[in-house]
């Protein structure tokens, strides 16, 4: 009887942990239908250039530009937006997660570009760690696939530090390969970056309020992103 009760308690604990999305010792609160704050994380920065290829330039510049555009679009959609960085500065990975965890009722979206030693590799990828972030990851990937010439590398789980330490649903979006001639060249384009931000914003709004609720800004957010161009 005692053994039966022990097994039952273990099973119940497993159910409870799954429902709240506990992973790697961090209790992840499922806010995917209630969030009012979006933490936008521009990957790399400062001494950390990220990927740097002749086709796409430094990753840290491209991520900041897309993140700045995304933040502007989300603010127009009435979200409270917090950026982990808004200039070319180095922010440690643990600090990025901590910035997100200090917010109330939030989600975390990290913007990156990819790299490969094989120049033919291309496409979008979206990563998550906690199961509660899976719906958001799939929605973002689906929206990115509506862009012209999009190649689908799928939605995947990953043990990335910024994801596993997040107390809220967290995703990391790879917006194409800077090492690929076509995607690297596109990453330098202001219009492409704005389109990337627009699709990610649409997915976020749809995740919160339902499909078809996003209304794209009438004009591109060029003015909001000018400060992040860094000479490109």
C-alpha cells in the first residue's frame, strides 16, 4: 500500500510539473494566452559579434535592427515591450534571462541569425525549451514561412541558456543564414528586416488574441530602427 501511495504521489508530481512547465529547475509559468509584456532580446552585441559573414555582415547588427523594429510593432499593438539591449552593448546570457524574469505576465523572444560552414544551408528555425512555449514557437515559424523564398528548417527544442533559465515562455528565432548568399544579402536589406519583424509580431499578436487579429503598421518602422543600423 505504501509503495502504491508513493507511486501515486510521484505521478501526481509529474502532472503538476508538466502543467506549469517546470524545466531545469525553473518553474515556467504559462502566459501564452495572457501575456501583456514582451521581452525582445537582440542576440549578441558589444564584444560578441555573433556570426559574421561577408554576405550578411555582423549578426549583432542585424539582430538589433530586427529586434528594434519588432519592439516598435508590438508597442503599436499595445504591448508593454522590454528590450534586453537597445544599443551595441554586451549583455551576458544570464542577465538576459533575468531581465525577462523580473517582468510580470511576459513572454521572451530572442532574435538571432544563423551560420554554417556550408554555404548552401538556408532557412528559418525556431527553438523552445519549455513545453509551454511550443505553441508560440510553431506560430512564429508558420508566419515566417509565408515570406517569399522561405525555407523551413523546423521548430526544435534546445537547451540554450536564455531559454532554459526563463521563467516565462521563451523562444529563440533564427532569421536565416548569414553564410548563405541569398539569405545573407537579404539580411542586409531594411525591407527584409522589417518583413521579418512584421511576421514575428503577427505571430505574437495572434498567439495572444487569436489568428487574424494583427494589423500591420501603415508604414515601416524605419525611424525606430535607424539607430541600430550601425553603418550598414
